[in-house]
C-alpha cells in the first residue's frame, strides 16, 4: 500500500513539474513574440523585461540575485523532494515502520488507534519536510537580511544627519559612510548600487525608489519616501535626515517596549509545559507514593 502511495506521489510531482515547465515555456514564447515585434512596442517590451516573476522577486529579497537563482532553487527543491521520497521508501522497505507499528500495538490503553495513522503517513510527512528545506532556508536568509538592515539603518541615518549638518552633501556623506563599513552588509551593497545607478545616468528619485523595491523593508521605504519628497520640493536634506533618525529611534524604542511586554505571555507556555510538571512531581510525588503504598498494603491484607 505504501509503495502505491509513494508511486502516486511521484507521479503527481512529475505532472506538476510538467505543468510548470509548460507554463514557463508558454510565457517565454509570448515574451519572445513581444520582443520580435515592431519598434513602436519598445515601451511594452521594456516593461515585460523589467517585470520579474514572483519567485525571482522572492529570491531577490533574500539576496539571491544571480541569473541562475530560480533554476537553482527549483533544482534544490526537486532534489530535496527526491531525497525525502527515497528516505520514506527505505523506511518502509527496511521494515522500520512495521517494527514501530508492532511496538505501538503492544502499548495498552488503545494508543494504537491514535498512533497507527501517524505511522502510515510518516513517510509522506518526511518527504514534505525534506522538500520544504530549501524554502525554509531562503526564508531564514531573508529574515536575517531584514534584521541586518534594521540594525544598520539607525547608525547610518545618524551619521548621515551629522555629516549633512556639518556641511557635506548627501552623496559625499554617503560615500564616506560606505567607505567605513564592511562591504558585505546588505544596506551597504544597496547604497553602492544606488551610487552606481546615479553615475550611470538614472534619475536620483528613481534610484531611491529602486532601493525601497529591492529591500522591501518598512523602515527603508519610509526613509526613501521622505528623501524623495525632499528631493522633489527642494528642502534641506539635513533636517529630513535628522527627523527620520529620531523617528526611527522612536519606532525602535516602541518595538523594544512591545517585545518586553509580550515576553511574559511567551514564557507562559514553557513554564507550564516544562517547569510545572516537575514542580508538581517534586512536591506531590512523595505524598502519592505513600498513598499508593498504603493502598497496596490494604489490598494485600484484604486478600489475606
């Protein structure tokens, strides 16, 4: 039965892969027809080229922006799916599931009725768990990247505001700050890309908005909106940077306060699950032991 189930799972996976390949092939064919159209369709062709897919944007937010990032992620997911299916098959073929089922059947109290379905679906759960490992890894990298940006942004804003108030322009102050920071930080890389785009001739407002789209972090989006507004109305950049630094500091303080207020609620479950049974066993264990021993002696005397 398990072999039929694994075979069916593999067939479903192959059908889904075939449908995805067909979908991407049709999409590439449509784009190729658009690209080979007349010169009057140049804005439409540029828009199609510049619109990434969902998977491409999701991987880009995590920092995976190379040309083969999507193909690598899909290949890693398929390999993980295959490894999970192989592990489930070997668990069934080696008799491990049958041994676990027999061991569970010997447990009294009707526990077999609850645990038997879990043993049956264990290979499928293992296959899905291993298949989701690449996605969990990308999500973790994305979370660490956002945390890194949120840690670096307050210091960067404070330094930018201080240098701007000292008389330096935004570009000069930004270049000095980036030169003193490690080049592997996410915020430094994005500002380096911003400098390269400005030197390439892109409008400054568009370059700022591209930073917000590439990072997709709320703090950076708010900062970019303020900088774009200052750029468009021609106000002083020093005042904008100082107000943004103070606003970001206030938001971080409120977030820390919110986290500290939620901490007792989060600690309730570990206390109840881990500490409370031990405390009950330590305090009431001797009393229950004496009670059980007295009941045992009473039953022996009554039988005699």
